[in-house]
C-alpha cells in the first residue's frame, strides 16, 4: 500500500477511528523512540563514550548534585 493510499484511507475515517489511529501512532512512535534511546546509550551505542566521560567526571567528584 502506498502512502497516498494510506492518506486517502485516513481521510475516510470517522472521528472515533481517527482518534484511535492517532493513539496507535503515538504508541508506535514512543516505542520506536525508546528503542532508539536504548541503542544509542547501550555499551556499543553512539553515546557510550559520552556516558563513560560523564561517569569518569562523577568518579572524580566533578559534578553538582541535583537538589
């Protein structure tokens, strides 16, 4: 199914169906975001080096605790 076909189908939804679709897309997007964050901050992720640097700074006492 093409995006154009999906858009046409969405245009035919009732307000209730559209709200349910919006909820589904929001949940789907949140799960995708959670997976991306998990990958990025995993030991081999693209932000692993940054986390190691932050941990080293904390170990040296170079941090300000949050209130």
